[in-house]
C-alpha cells in the first residue's frame, strides 16, 4: 500500500445506499410531476441534499423552497440509513486492516450528518475515521474543486498524497482536477459510467478488497 491518507465517499462507496438515495430523490420529483433526464442521478449525486434541493428549484423549477425540500429528503431517508442500509462487500474488513497499518481514514460525503452519522455508528465504523465530513461542513458541494483542497488542508496533507475514492464520475473528475489521486469505485448505480470514471482515475476497484493491493 503506497497511500497513508484516504478520503472516502460514503454513498455507493462505503455503503450500499444508492438505491435508497435514488429512491428518495426521484420520489420527490415524481410526487411533484417533474420530468427529468435519464442522467439525473449522475448530476445530483455530488451535490448533497442542499445542492440537490437548489438544483431542483433553480433548474427543474420544482415549486417548493430549498428548506422544505431538504426537510423532506431527510424525512424520507432517515429510516433507511439508520436501520437498514448495509456496508458494501469487504468494506469493514478492509477499513480495519488499513487502520491497523497506521493509515489515516476520512470521509467526505454529500449526505448530511443526520443520516451519515447514525449509519456509520450502526455499522460500528464511525470511530475508525479521523474525520467524518459532510459537504455541509464546508458549505459547498463535491462539484467544487475547493472542497478537496480544504479537506486536504484539514488533514494536514498535500492533495497529491491523498487517495480519494468515489463511485461518481463528476466527483472523481473534480477531485482529480483539485490535485488528489483518485480511485474509482464500482457501484451498480454508476455501471454505465465505468469507462468514464476510469478515464479520470488513477485506480479503479470493483471490490473493496482490491484496495489493499494499491
């Protein structure tokens, strides 16, 4: 292992939550009879709840306020994250192995702490991380290169010494632009974008166990 500092996405990377995330976000659009393109998930995943609410209001013209939408997203999502969403295959075992080797493990996700923290605590891995960040902690989204620069600063590392892992093309591309090393992660939700993700990544894994060979 040539990396000592890791920055992990949460949804679709550490936990198998993308079906729930997508269900929540599309449910809101469907309830309001809002039409959307087939790549909507690719667009909204890096934005977080606040960014997605803003996108819905400004771009899709959903007749609601951002505050109302965020509250609805949290309401729909909480039970799934708090009680049901599982870790992805081999994630817990690999995280413990990396931690035992002395690596710094960190999370940066678009999900809010209201669902992020309960999920990680239920899975027994919240305390394994040095930092657990939501985009809300930086008041921006993973579509903004600055969030990766600031995260690296908070970890006390140069960007090129950090391995960022995400299943989303836009997030991987932006982290790479910001100077981080990038490892794409396979998830069923981004199956159609595997080659795109590989094109902007230094590494790509289909199963978390492969991370130990990087």
